[in-house]
C-alpha cells in the first residue's frame, strides 16, 4: 500500500510540475551570437522559431543592457516578422540582427526576452 501511495504522490508531482512549464510557442533557436562590428559596437545575430501549431502575431525581441550599478544603459525592442507579414507561421524560423550604440566597456549585464500575443 505504501508503494501505491508513493507512486500516486510522484505522479501528481509530475503533473503539477508540467503545469509550471511556461508557454514556449516562440523561442530562440540556438544561441544569440555577440560580435563587434566594424564600428566597434556590439552586434547580435540569432534566430527565433515558432514551435506552435498556428501562426503567432505581434512578436518582439527585447534587449536591455545594464551597467555595473544595474542602471539601464540601452534598451532595444525589435519587431520579429515572418516572410508573410507581421506574424510567424508554424515551424517558421526568422533570423534577426541588430547592433547597439553604447560603449561595450560600459555594459555588464544583458537581458533578452521574447514577447508575443
């Protein structure tokens, strides 16, 4: 009887943990590469993928750079659009590339986030 109680408790734990997994309809595909462009500014290159079974609209990539005192140095929001418009079709992979104007030596913390409807 104790075996079944432990089995049931583990099963309920797995089911409840599955509910805590965030919605991953849109995600970064692989790493975001950071390089210095010819002007000496940081440049980022990456890919976004639609993991869902339907198109996703109004996608944006947000980047925030902070200094060593945790003050925002620069913030960038980029729209992510697929080949057919202001949405990304299911399974579609979209490339992005952007650079920032701030001095790379002043940046100590970077945050990327994806937002969509």
